[in-house]
């Protein structure tokens, strides 16, 4: 008999928690909607931080879809999904930092009213999603990656609103660019945390 065969119930993939599935679907729909809203708002306002947040919403929607796809699968499959999500978070962070650096040379000042209104709407969505996900924050790397994304998003939305006030008060793009850099750094930090846990779970699996 193969040494890899397993008849113990502990080796079977865990059953999908219906509460976790429902929360993921809600988060997926809301993030997809906010991606479209913020993408349009970033174009009309010229805000890099809103563009970063819209890309983040798109990436999160994809992450929720991946989490739904691996529900009920074994630990190795879920850890590999978390590795992929860590890679996406890292790419997002690097892109935002590069975009902020490029925009620094253009000197375009974003429109603060649009930033503030859309940032407030995004904060409401992300705070609601984060509250729904809070009970699942200490699960495996796959669950933890979802929680980290939502937590970072809520922090990012608060930062966008502060950037809007900064742009309004100073008449410069510096507050917007500073927030974009912070959001990029959060993405890179979250990616590293998820990557370490996912690799550890793969070794165990």
C-alpha cells in the first residue's frame, strides 16, 4: 500500500463552513462593485490613492473567488491558493509604489471632493466586510489572507480620506502620493506574512 494513502478522518479535507461561504460571496460581490466605482472615480479625480484602492478591490474580488474555489479542498491546495494570493498582493504593492513614483514627476493635483466621498463609501463597504470576516481571522493561511486583505483595505480607505483633506488643505498632490505609498507598503507586508504561513503549511501538508 502506498505510504501516501490516508484513511484517517483527520486527513480528509475539512467540510466547507456555510457561514464562511456566504461571507465570501458577499465580499466578492461588494468588492467587484467597488472596483468599478473607484476605477471611474480615480480617472475623473486624478487620484493615485483611489487608483490603488480600486486595483486593490479588484485583487480582493479575485482572492475571494479563489477562496471559494478551494473550499473543502485539502490543506495543500488551500496553502497553494494562499501562496498565489500572496504573490498577487506583492505585485499590487510593487505596482502602486511604481505608479506613485511616476506620478510624482507629473505634478497632477487630484480633486479632493471625489476622493473624500468615494473613500467614505469604500470605507463603509470594507468595514462591513472586515466585520463579517473577523471570526475567521485565525484560520489557515487561506482564511488569514482574506482577513488581512480586508483589514488593509479599511485602513487604506481611512488613509484616502485623510489624503483628500491633505490635498484640499495644501493644494498639492503630496498627501495623495504619500497614502499610495503607505497602501503599497501594507500590501507588501501582508504578502510577506501570508507567504510565510502558507509555506509552513505546505511543509506540514
